[in-house]
C-alpha cells in the first residue's frame, strides 16, 4: 500500500512485464500531466520500497524492477530499452 495524507490505499500496477533476462517489472503508465502528482509520487515510492525489499530477500529468487512512464514516453518509445530510458526506472 501507499499513504496519501493520513489515508493508506492499496496499489495495483497497470502492467507486469517479464523481460528476456527474467526481470519482472512493475510498469505504471501515467498522463504527462500526472507525472508529478503527489499520489503518483506516493505510489512510485511505495513500489520502489517494495522492489528494494523483495530484491534483498533471500526468500525471493526473481529480480524485480519498477518503471514509471508518461504517455508521451509510451507513444514515442520504439521498444523496451527506449521506454526504460525515457521513464523512471528502479531496480
């Protein structure tokens, strides 16, 4: 979950992408105008903290990452590498 003000909310990502190297990515797409919204930032921070926790756990054998991308990045990226480069990627 993530917190906005005093309210804790559940987080449901837009997509899970598994790349050729078997990394599992939580991918969140947002409108350009929402990229700096406090709720989006709270979700991003919660997802990054979760990624850090699972990647450091000896109980989880998969590698996870998080990617926040704008609608313009999605529209203009010719592929995964460009999309990651245009967004906020965290592993």
